[in-house]
C-alpha cells in the first residue's frame, strides 16, 4: 500500500485524507494541534453564541472514523532533494511515497501587532476577543474597531468576510443588550474598496448596511502602526479604540524557503491545474517524486478576483486524491480545480445573513433575514457530523 504524507490540519488536509483512504492509501497527517478548528463558525465565540468546544473536532475522533494516522508534530524542514520531512518533536524523517503540503499560510507582519486580536489567527485568540468584549460590555461603553489587511503580491489570501461577520454580530449583541448607542463601531482597511472581489453590487450594499447600522468606516488609508489604544494611519491620523480586531493578509510560510519548492512572489507554492507542484530541481534527479500543494499553501491560478476559501480547498483536496489514485493505477484522466473557482459564502450578521456569490459570469449578494443565520449554523452542524460519518454527505458538499 503506497504511503501518502499530508502536512497540515485544516479543511484541505482532512478532505484529502478522507478521499485517499477511500482509494485505499496508507495516509498520515502531520499537524501541530490535537483538534481541527472550524474557523467559519468561530465568529460566534466572541459574542458567546458558541463555545470553543463547539468549533473543534478532535483528530482522534476523525482518526477512528477514517482509519488514517495522525502525528502531532510541528514541521521544521521540508528537504525536497533528499525526500525528507523533519519535525520539531521528532527529528527523524517521515517515510512516504507522495507528499501533500496543506499547512496553510503565515500572516503578514505589522508594527505593533501585539495590540490587536484576530478571529483568523491562533484559535485561542477568539477567547481573548470574547474576554475583552465582555469587559467592555460590563463597563457599558467603548470604541471597537474591526479591519483586515491586504497583500499586494497575492490578493487571494485576504480574509475580509470574518471581519465583517464579527463586526455585525457584535453590533447585534450590543443592540440586544440595549447598549448599542453607547458603543462606537468602526471598520477600517488600507484598500480603497475592501471586499471588491465580491462585486460592485455587493460593495454598494455593504455601504448601505454600514450607514443603516451606524458603523463608521475608514478606507484607503495605509496602516502605519497598531498601538495599545488605537490604529495609526499613514497621514498620522489615529483611530482610537478600546478593542482592535484585525485580520492580516496571508503570505507564504517561512517553512517553504530554501526547499527548492517553486514559489510565487508572496511565497506560496506554484502548482499546475491538477495541484501538482511545478518542480524546479534537476530533471535528471532520481529523487524526483510527486508533490502536491493545496488550500492556502498554494499559489492559485485563475481570475484576478479569486479567493482562498474552505470550499475551494476541499475541491483541490478531492482532485488531488483522485489524481494520486489515477497515477497509481495508470489512468490518464486528471481532475483540475481552476474551473471550480468561485466566491461563495453566507455572511452572517447574528440576526440574519447575506448570500454572496461570484464567478466569471455574475456577482450577487442576496439578503437572507433571519433564515441566513440559521443556514450558516446548519452548515456548521452538517460539517462536523458529516466529517465524522454520523450523517450522509451531500454530493458536492
């Protein structure tokens, strides 16, 4: 039985492992956490609607269900020419025939980053946001800022949706408590049109939403520094805050450097349409072996508005599993991911949501009062239970 080693512990890693096991491969996942964290539903941790435990699946549970192996280790070095992977806890190299890199992305650095909290950072930060928000609610007033940054070298790894969702959920919670008028909420982003990848119609709808909810906005000002009580911009103006929530854009992990892996300008791994890494070492090398990069680790091909999302990571995962199976069986057919690129999300507000969709033909945002909130919660329930085989999976999901 051929061995497949998967580096990572997110959407892409889990989905690939599930499908490779169905194809009969010996699969090992290397992850530095004992649980898989479901980021899309963690937006409800700060407002107390979900607990931390509601947003995780233990890898031991997944291991029992799908019969793959899991190593809880931190990858320190990827030695491509010598076909070796070294981990912090265990210096010995892992044995494999196929390598899949799905470790995600690193975050761009910002001056004073210790002064903000991120809903898309380390999972524990969601609890810190809740703690700080609870303090302000107990105080009865405050200034809260929500923002996200960009990466001019690769705009596909920008996480804007969760910033909007946390902001709208905080607004809704404060309104329910009857103290919304005691709080100043501000959205900020360095680009002139944050969220432009959703389409012009969505941008106009968001502006109307901001005005209706009395949310201030600062757009198109580059961030100079985050300080303890606010955000400093390039024109030396300051946004005063009691709590700053910010999502930095992603870039390639340092782990990818000095590996001979082909990288784009932002440090992500270059792949072809079949998720195969474009090898850049000696073509005559006897050490050449199949490597795939999926999810946030990969440099996506496709339209300028493309975005790295969980559903695309799973498309890449299924394609990769199929392609490995095909390679082993001598089947010429290959599955690609590029035709499946779209933007798809249910942007939650706590008392409703907006359905956002974009592909090469259309872009739309459809309000979903009340039902949208429960649709997103339903997806979270479905995700956890279907991955644990407690309920059947819906085709295409």
